[in-house]
C-alpha cells in the first residue's frame, strides 16, 4: 500500500482521474470527506477526492482536539447520540487511531457553593463508557479529589474556597489536522485519488467541473455517485440550509496559567450545562475555548472577535489564581460548525448528522461532529447504493509512520517533520506545513521564526 501524498502523486492522480469514471467523487478534504474517501475506497469503490485548498483547511483543524464521549448529549436527553459518540471515541482510541489519541484527565473544580450534581453526570458518562465497551484502563472511572490534589493537578487554580474537584477522563487528539491527513493517506493506500488545490465550481450527480488552482486549468471529473462533504460550505454546491456556529479558542502558555497535563473544565457563569475548557497541548501550550455563536458570513479562515476573547478570559479567570489578560494570549483560532438549520440558539441545535440527496443526485453529508466522522462517512457511502459490502473502517488502523527527530525548528517540530510532510503528507507550500501539518502558525512569533527554515526545506526536497 502506497500511502504517500506529495506533489508528484497529486499530478499523476489529477491526470488519471480525468481519464476515468470514478465510482465515488468526494468533494471536501476535511475529516468527513477524507473519512468518506477511506470508507468508499476500502469497500473497493474507485474513489476521487477533490479539495479546494489543503487537507484539513476548514473546520476540521479548528476543533478543541477532543474525542468526546457524548456526556453533553446525555445531559440533553439524547441517549442515542451520546452512545454513538462513546462508541466512536472507543474505536478511535483503541482500534483505528491509538497513536493519534491519548487519555486526557479533566478536573472540574469544586468551590464553596458549587453544583455538586456534576458528579451524577460524570457517573452517567462512565456508564456510557462501559456500554460502549471501552476499558477503564483506557478511560478510568471518575472520582472526587480533595483540595490539595486538585491544586497538584492544576496549580493555577484559585485556592480560595476550593473544596476539591471532580476528576474524569475523556479522549484527546494529538492534533485534529493530523487525523485528517492520516485518513487521507490511508484512503490513498486503498487506491483513492486525493487531489488538493482543486476547486469545484459546479456539481452534478454524475460529476463535477473544477479548476486546478495551481495552474488555473479547468477540468472535469465523471462519477457514478457524488458526495458533497464540504461542511459549512455545503450550501454553495447543493440546496442545504445550515446555521453555522463559531467556536473560538485562545492559545496561551500552559505554564503561565498554571496548567500541567490535566485539563480544566470551567462552568460558564449563569449557564446550565455549558462549560469552557483549558486544554493542555504539546510544546507547553494550552487552548482556552470555546464559544458557540451564530454567524452569517462564512470566510475561508474565520477570525476571533474581541467579544469572544473577553468572554473566554473572564470565564477562565473566574476559577484561576490570577486574572488572565490579553497579554496572556499568544495566538487564537476559530472554526465554524455546520449545524442543520432549526429553531433555537446554536448551542441548542442538534449535533446529529444528516444525509441529503438533491434532485440532481448529489448526496450531501452535513451536521455531526469530529468524533462521529466514521459513522457519518459510512452513512454517506451507504446512500450511494453502489455496493453491498458493509463498512470496514472500524478495523482499519490509520497510517502511522513518524520520522525520527532531528534539528528543532519550533516547539515540538523538527526538520524531519517538515521533510516528512512534504514527501508523504501532501504539503505543497509553507502554509501547509505551518498551519496544518504542524501548528507552528498558531503563535505568530513562532511562525515568523520558523518560516525561513521551512522555505529552505521546501526548496531542497
């Protein structure tokens, strides 16, 4: 199986795809689109994936990097979605991507007057884990910890009136964009043609008109079935009604805010069952998120508004030893959730997914969330009615070939990582490396420092 993606393979696949009739054409190179490509290709379907920009260019790189177990949905009475999330979390952590996930301890601080009913919810979440068949060795049972242990786990906590904490466990991705790249490469290993910088300008049930954005050349792809997996942009290619929601995160120095390897769950004042998270990351960083605000415009790269910065800093400061200010923010990012349109606030809208078929035959997969991408992909492929073979992806381990570290060029990134991204992970320019194969670009000062070295490596490889 050749799982390498690079400029040479892209050109070969682009030329070959124009000569053939694909079984399945997938539009969109995020977690859903690459998941669909893997599902289809692993069932023996001739598969082509077109992505307008780069793999994980859109929402899939802007998540909280959590593999949720569905506790939030259980609190809303949606047992089916909660169970589905817990099952898919277990699949990712124990079967398909144990090398791309880790067990994340999460502390809910208990101050005087805190809502102690949270523990009941955590026990319900543990019941979900058991029902999903995930071992307690992977995700330990929740427990209450005394104040001194809570402070040892999260030294930055405000000790005033701290009575203890509730310690639970969930899944965390090493990186969401890396999951997408691994899906794309694994799909390529099954024969899928993965073509980035291919912007679809017209979509029908039997193919697409597209443009190679590297050369400006127009081309046509023919297919027996077409799946629109473009997330918040799905409505530009098919008649789909969405209510996008913005989720913003701030990047901070973990040591400066008193975070170690345990995440902090922070109740949002005045809200019920709504929380912010302070999440440890590689390289001594932490992400503080997240918001849930409706948006009208859908830019390629969403910006974090000042109102979201104020909200997140104030929420975190309510439980920390010191107040956070803008001086603590070393980077930020925001993603747009492709929520199905319905009544109510975006925080209340369903995270269920839907498979919709347009009059022209285009199949659109929308809604859902990162954790359940595999189920979404299976449903989309099933909707093509092109094969009687069942979904195989539960038993397909995603590609895993990490380079040996060499000369560092940024926190947690070496020259070998960059070369590997160019030769095997489909990185075509410096932005691909800075913003998606690594997360150097989230911190502007790190980006400025690393960019010249990456440019040299791109020229040399």
